[in-house]
C-alpha cells in the first residue's frame, strides 16, 4: 500500500479568503489557490487543475506500463486532461475529464494501440476514482 498526502490551508472565508497547498514530497510548497484562481484568471492553482494533472499523469503512466507489458520498448506519450466543473444545485460537481493523447510508438498496430489505451483509461487509479464521464481522443503518430 502507498499513502501520499497533501495539506491545504485557507485563511479568511469565501471570495476574500486565500489558500495555500503543500504536498508531502514538496512538488507544491505553499502554492496559492482561491476564488480568483478557481473561477477567474487569477494566479495560483485550483483543485480541478490538480485533478487534471493527476489524471493526465496517472493515465499516461498506466498506458506506458501497459505498452511495455505488451512488448513495446520505445515511445513518447503526451496527454492533456481537461476537467470540467459544472454548477450542481447549490454547489458544483466535476462532470467530465477529457483526455487528449498524442502517442509515438514505433511498430504498433492501430487496433492494438486502441485496445491498450482504452484499457489504460479504464484502469488507471485516478480514472477509477473519478465519478464522471471520461473521454479519450488520441493521435497515433509514426
């Protein structure tokens, strides 16, 4: 079992509050977040951006390992995740994570790649965690 952690602090309340996020391994060290970075174009990060980063990284790593297990030893995978936050009653919900992948994997058949990519999408731990629509579009370059 692997356990990771992060800490968030929010000082002040509502739109006037300001938050900071720290991760156990230091990738985020007091990174700011708040209303402006979540709902406007303010500086800092926000929870949905962090979910997008986690989903892109998790899916890409899952696909990399699946391709290696299928006997492929070289390639490049570039994934963008776009997480959608929609109004839901009095609150909000993450309703979609759209993965867009550009892959360069020498000597792979398009059908084989499609199957491996779909399996990686369905089985990466962050995909399993998300309770929303997950889409995958990809381009396989030679």
